[in-house]
């Protein structure tokens, strides 16, 4: 089990990461951050597509589930490393696309998370449910086998004993975790390298097990095989693919946090800060950065990345409301609800059609305005428009179904 600690380490996507940075002071509460992202649209690679248009094709989409009138506005948007997206509506229905099937169920969900090729949600009954690829026990159900299902299966602690009192769920690569009402963390799935618990001899957890002891977790974040939890007071503790906790602490008021491939960003107090590599401009700085005073060890390799948290340049994006990270790029919604992206532009990740360059400065995504929330996979992003459609850009943005019934929330 993971013992109580004040140290933590950050791992970035695809099994890479490093320690959390030093020297971040506490501050006033940050602006509210989103909880993930959605994908949609029918635009060509590198362009912006609109979710208001019917589309066919996509990458593994499933037929529309049985009719359910609990549409309502979109209130949550999540994306996974495998390219899949799920959006949750006010009435509790969930619609997924790309490589994630929509849950074939009448369950109403209060939370949803997207892994590599599976998804999980929290039902109104305060139980966790998962669907998708059951490989390595990713669905947390003793009877799931190793096949794929679009029927949500209840997560168990042992056969026929559901995990109860669940308030939050997160998903990674063939693994997932949940926070219970007592702030403990329970996980299931792939533990081949001690991702879930280094002290466990089992490579696969078919059912959920408690992974924290003496640590109260307020919020949980996962990417690939890395898990980070924000404790009460804003301190973070991480575990997973890098094989243990580091020696550094983020001691500020962390209110949202996301990991990219070799960089990370967070709301820390009133600031939006990023750290890690800037090789492709993913930190949004056009100049050469000062030599780091501290480095992070990245994942299972010997790679070290800078761990100095830095804000965006003062003449850059202001008033970040929401943000999302992909592989070597970052996107954010500003105070005017415009969307900006920076970093690597392969496959049009920055929302512009020139796919042969990178940008060290934030670029305003064309044709996107009044965005409510944003989410990114490794190579594509989507934004939900206030009282509007879902707009997507990057690699393969097709929905594979008629998305015209999905509308964003009213925004102030």
C-alpha cells in the first residue's frame, strides 16, 4: 500500500513523467478548471469540425444506444490516450465515440472517465461501473473475462460485492481508480510494474483494492500508468509507472492538474503554471528557458526534464478558465472563452492546417469562440461551445453518429 507522505512524483503520459516542482507558493483560489474534454466534429485532419453536423465513419464508434430523454446540456467532457472521448449530460446520460463505445444502459451517471480503450462512470447509486476492453482487469469485475463490452459492469471488491460509496473515478491504460466517501483510493486493473501498488505481487487486479493508507485524497488524476492525488490543502502525492514517490512537494493550493507526454500544467493558487520539456513549445515560451534549478526523472527511462514551474508570458493568454494537454502540445480556454493551443502541430493539433511546424507561442484556434470546456487526447482536441455544438480539431475528428442533439451548457 501507499503510505502517507508529503513527497510526490509526476509521471507524464505513455509511462513517462517526473517529480512535482519545487517552489510554488500558495495563493487565492484559482479560476474553476474543467474536468476533461470532449471530442467531436467532422472536420478534416488539421481543421476544425463541427459537432452539429451528422457524420459517418470514425474509429470504432458504436450504434446509438436505446433512446433516452435525459439529454440536457453537456456538463462534462473527457478524453483518453487511446483517442476516445465521452461526454456526460445534465440528465446523467453518457455518449462516447472514437475507440470508446457508449454505455448500453439506462444508468444515470454523475461522473465519467476515459482510459485507453475503456471508460468508467459513477452511478447515482454511488457505485462505479466500467465498460470497454476488459484486458488486464480494466473493468474491475470478476466476471468480465478479457473481451469487450458496451454494457457497464459494476466494479467489485470481490465476486458479487460491489464497491460502494464512490464519489469520483479516473481511468488510465488498462487500469482505473476511484475515490470513496472516506477519501480513500481504490484501484483495479494492470499492476504489472507496480502501477497500482508496488508492494503487491499480483500483475493484475480483477477487482478493486485499497491503495492508500493514511492518505486522504480530495481529487485524483491519471494518465497512462501514473496516478496523482491532490490531498486536502492542495499537496500532491503520486505513484505508478516511475516506481515510487519523489522527494519534492507541490505545497500550493492545487485546484486542477493535468499531465502531458513530458510536461504538466496546473492551477496553483491563482496561477496557471506548466513545467517539463519545451522542445516543441509545449510550455508556450518562445525564448530559451533559464537553466532549471531542479529536474524531474521521467518514467522508466533516464530522461530528466526541467521541473521549474513557469507561467505563460505576460503578453500571452490571460485568465485561463480550462486547459488540456496532449502529446507535446497544450490548449487552454481564456477569460474571453477563446481557445488557444501551442506546441507540436502534427496532425493539426493546434487547430491550423499547416501540419509541418511547431509553435512556441499560443495560437488562437480559428472559428472557435465562446468555449465552455476543452479536452485532448494524444493528438486531437475538442471544445464544447456554450449553448452550441462540439468542435474538434487534430487527427481523425469524425463522430461516427449524428451529434446534432448534443448542446453545450449556458455560460456566464
